[in-house]
């Protein structure tokens, strides 16, 4: 099952409390026994507190109508002892929070989610928006664990304490005790009535929050692009729409929640009042001690309110449960299967053998029966219309996902049998969009090979033609990318990413249209850097402008996920097929018009 399906499933059904407990213990990981003990401790503390309150009954009996110190003292002492015990147990139980278990647990869970992010097929991650992942890693983890003990404490005091009082009341007057106990079964149908609505409301709220958070993140990150494209307003409207949606969901929640909550609270208060009413009747009839009724009144005032608002806690339970659902959905995504025994390729020839692939969400095949051989030290260009599957070919080689049929080999070894770290080390990628981290230029280049010396980084930077402009920056290689932000041009950023790839020194290089978005001047410099990178390597380049790949060792023309032609530039021109058509279209449109060139019989035959 895919990640979105998991999430949709988690969002659509209401799990029983038993399941919430199981999920909670699962989330507590190695600290589950401590959490279980803490939660049980809180229930025990609430029960002991109930017994302490129940002591008021014999205490009042000893004081009304004739106060007697000798009769009152033992009960006073017992009550104080029980109150003290309640405080001690509660202190101990809450220790899960203040001893740091909760924080460590939160950290453990977050690390595990981080580790999972590292292992899950990248193709799965592409379905998720950055804001959503962020919400799972930060918000959901906090919502799950930090609220648990506080909510459990409130619930135990609301429910367990009155039950303990009612059981103790049985001892003094079984009729009153029984009446009090009857109040609790009332809670169950009321609780069941409200819980699904709360559950749905909470899930909708969590989804809306996640959507707004993702929109805010995308908006702030994409602001430069939006400004350039003059569509800030349009995007801001979208952001406003999702914030508005959040408001609507909250309003619905309040509207739908307020009335039933009032009804529930009133019903519970009426039920408790009726117990007091019946008690008064018994006193008037002379069958109940007035001291017991007086004590009961005091006790009822103490627990009436929490009991009436008990159902409200369902909201928080649902928030916790919804967060647990998200965390679990993320943790359940299976990493790609590793073939054993693990093998190490001895050469770097790449082969695609009858490769067929479709994305989890896409209905039809994205790639079918793809066969290709990329010899060592050769340059292979992938060309074809936008959406034909070129990027997918490179993603499969990097193992963002595995093909459903056929196999991909490096040096004769199936990529599934290569250890993931080694596969990463074998392939360098230069994308059209360069991502630079908010760190120094030095660190940004060195991340390709953390053990590289400063000299090696500089050598790679020189080879990538970026040493000169880096030297001119305020602090040279120590300049932080965040500090100079937009001062780096697209071409300069691209050359930094190429320096990274040169430093990595991987035998296979994937170039994903690295010069497509550059102006001519930058392109010349970047092209020179690329020439340094691709020397003596197995190279795959996704090509946009055919003039840049005319010298390729082989050109694979992909259309609709199939390879429709292959060969060298001259051969393909001579055969007068698709490639020749694309070439003529681009030639006649010239470079500045290339993006709009069309083959007569093709829709958008250029990316
Ligand atoms: P190209 O690089 O030639 O433009 P792609 O390999 O990016 O083509 O995409 C090939 C097809 O697969 C397109 O129809 C695209 O919509 C689809 N596709 C790409 N990525 C995904 C994805 N993560 N999930 C579902 N479909 C996808």
C-alpha cells in the first residue's frame, strides 16, 4: 500500500481506545514499560484520591451532630495518609515527563522517522509535500507524547476518582453507592455518540493544519520564483484559501462541538444532582445519615465538573490518535528490498534489460521494455518529449524505485544487489535546480565527500570553474550561502553543484538538463565545468537542446516510455525519423525559440 493510501486510511476510520493504547505503546518504543507504569500509576493515584475523598463520609459521621475528636481523628489521619499517597504516586508517575523520558522518547521517535526518511524509496517521498513531512516529524511527534500524561491524568481524575468514591459509598449506604455507580454507564453511550464526530473533526483539523503548513513553506521557499513569474498574488490567494479552509474547519468544529458538549455536561450534572436529590429523600425518610449526605455533597462538588467535561477529553485523544496514525503511516513504508548476497560492481557499464515500470499512483506503464547498453566512458543522451520517461530512467538507475519487470545492472551486477551506500557512491547527479544548504560554500562542496581536505575541495572547485568567483566572495570558501543568498547566479550555483560532483569522483554521472535554465554566457562556463566532470566516466545526460548532445556516443529517443530510436547524431539524422524531425524543428526555430519548437506531427516534442 502506498504512503498516501496509508494516510487516507488512517484519516477515514475511528480506532477503538484499545488500538490507541497499542499505538501509543508502539510509539513509546523502548520506554513503553515506563509509560505503561506511569499511566497505571496515574490511575492508581486517582483511585487512592477517591478513597481519600470517601473518608469524608465517616469523618462527617464523627462530627455531625456531635463532634468527637477521638472518632474523627483516625479518619482524619487516614484521609491525610491517602492524600499523601496520592501525591507521591502522582509525582512518581509524572516522572516520565520530568525525568526526561518523554523528551528522550520524542527524540528517539524523531530519529527513527529521520532514519526512515533516509531509507524509504525516494519515489514515495515525492508524493509528500515538504510541509507534510515536517508536520509529521515535528508536530505529530510532539502531539503524541507530550500531551499523553497530562490527558491521562485529567481522564483518570475525571473517571477513576468518582468510581472509587462510588465503590466506597457502597460500604456506607449501598443504595447511594449503587446510584452513583449507575451514573457512569451513562457516560458510555454519550461518549460513543460524540467520539466519531470528534474523531472526524480532529482529523480534518490535522489535515487542514498540515495543508496550511505545507502551503506556507512552499510559499516562502518559492517566493523568488513566484516574484519572477509575477504570480505572487495568485499563490498568496492559494495560501489564503488554505488558511481560510483551516478557519472553516475550526468554525465547523466549534459549532458542531459546542452544543453536544453542553448537552453532555448538563446530562452528567443532572445525573449527579438526582443522586443528591434521592439522598435528600432518604435523609427526610430517616433511612440515611445526614452526615453521609453532607459528605457526598462536598465530594460531588469536587468531581462533578471533571466528570461532566470528561467527553471533551475525547478531542485530545483523537488528536493524539491522529498523530499516531501519521507517524505509523510513515514508519510502515517499506524500504526497497536488498538482494543478497551483496555484490560490488567491478566495472561501470550500465545496462537496462527489458525494464518496465509504473508509478504506484499512475495507471499505465511509465516505461516499457526498455533495453539499453551504456558502455564505460561513454556519453548517452536521453531525448524525447516532456513526460516521456527520461527522468524516470535516471531515477530507476539511482534506485528511487525498482522496476516491476526486467533489471538494471552496473558492471553486470543488479542494482538491487548493490549496497545502498555504495550505489550512492557510484553515481553523481547534477540537476537543473541546484539545492545549496545554508552552510559555507566549503561545506556545500565537501558534502559530496566529507573526508576531503580543503585542498581537494579547492581543486574540485577549480576544475568546475568556480574557484575565481568563490575567491571574490566576502569570506571566500567560508562564506555562508545564506548570507549571500541571491548573490550567486544560476550558473555559479550550478558550477558549485558540479564541483560537488567532481569531488565525489563517482564513475557514473547523471546530468539532468543542467544548462537548460541558463543564459548563454553562464552556459559556456557551466559547459566547461561539465566537460571536466564527465571525462572518463559513464555519463547519461537528459538533453533539452539537441545541439548540446550532437557529439554524444549514443542518443536514445524515448517516447511514451518506449525507446523509439537509438544511434549517433549522424545516423539518426540519416534515418530521417523522430530525432531528425526534432533536430530540424530546433534548427529552424533557433536557440532563442527552441522551447516553442514543434515537430509537424508531434505535440511538444521538446522538454
Ligand atoms: P520526462 O523526464 O521525460 O519529462 P518523467 O520521467 O519525469 O518524464 O515522467 C514520465 C511520466 O511519469 C509522466 O507522465 C509523469 O507525469 C509521470 N510521473 C513522474 N513522476 C511521477 C510520480 N512520482 N508519480 C506518478 N507519476 C509520475
